[in-house]
C-alpha cells in the first residue's frame, strides 16, 4: 500500500491490551500488529501476559511475535506512554518493576486519572486461588490450554481453507458450558469491583481471564456508588482490546475491524519505524530481547529440575 493511499490512523486516548502470550503457538501476533498499525494512541497499557515466559521455548519465537515487540518499542520513540503491567505468565519480569526509560515503565499495577475519574489497571491474577496456592497446577493448566489452542489452530485452518466455514473456539465453548467457569468469572468481576469501591475508583480494568467485558457494577452496600468493570480479553481467541476516547470506554473487536483485517505484510513499516528510533531506544529494544532470552533460559532450566 503506497503512503498516498494509507488511511489515517484512529486517534485514541488510551488503549489496553492483555494476554497476547507472545512465544506460544496460539498467539495471534499478526492480527495484533494489524490493529496497532491502525491506531494512534496517547497511552498504551500492556496489562499482563504479553510475553508468555511460562511456555517459553528458545526454538519458538517467530518473526511476527518479534515484530510486535519492535512496533511497541517504536511507539515509545514517538512519545507514546507505554506501561507494561506484569501478569502471571510474565511474572519473572516483576524483579524489574520500577524500571523506566523514556516513556516506558514496568509496573505491577497502575492508577491513572482520566477526565477527573480514577482508573485502576492490574492484570488480575491476584484474585486467582489456583495461582496463589497451586502454581504448579496453574502452569500445568497453561500447557494444556496451549495444546488445545494448537489443535484448535489446525481445525480452524481446515475449516476455513478446506470446508470454507468460519472459525470455532474449543476453549470458549468449554468455558461457556461449564457452570463453575462462569461462576469463577462472575466472582472475579465482583471481587475486583469490591476493592474498587473501597478505594473509590471509577474504573477497574483487568485481563487474565480472557473474557472481554464492560459492565457497570452497583455497590449493594451503597446504592449511590458504582464502578465500571472492564476486561480487555485476549489475543488468542477473542482478539479484543479496550479503547478510551472522548471520555468513554469501548471494547474493540478485531473481528469487526475490516480495515485492520485488510492489512498485509507490506503495510507494516515496523522495520522503518524502528530504524528511525534514536540509539537509546534501539538499546532498549536490544536489552529487552536479551532479558527475555535470559529469563526464558532460566524458565527452561526450572522446568527440567
């Protein structure tokens, strides 16, 4: 696509993405990159599980996954405020919390004022009982989920290319059909809202459960108090994000974005963007990749112990 034919990017005040799981077979990095190329955010919040260190495999970190990291780095050089909030699959990054360079910050949680209202951002794994008490079981579940996504990827390829039908999601069907899963999601949302009430936050924004959501929750103990609960979903199955613009939140869905879906590899000027970066931010990218490899190696060593 020539620069003359390029469509203007949508201006957005805040964009929230989570649960990208770069480094796994199920991560839809190409679609995420397409989406990022269509927007011009003032702030980008990476709300956990962006890089999946739990499932890290040195032999598997494909080019599209690397391009997502490069593009986010290029946004930093353009003056976009980028916050990386740690999640459970990238929890090993928590030892670097407080790291800050230019417009990039690594944090465990974040509170921002948006047009006079307080927004609380965090990944959400602190509410997960399995995470807190049986981390090995949660990691085993993560491996099983990744295997299910691999099988699902092949089935969707066969469905689209051979049968000419649409995509299906095994895990979404399982989640929606198991009552305990639905109950867990509702409990997660109510717990987040309760803490938001106590701290007088107006918005509470999470990830973790891969369930995009936007709902207003009333305080049963104070009918005059409410909080807007939002969840950014994921970039494995739902392909969703959160956007805040003109004092309103909305759930973005890639499936409904015809412009992003039409983008191809030649429309990505990621390498050119990175080439324009100053030396310090190139060093940031190189150091980040170096740390990912080091942390991933440690994760592999821990698996073999």
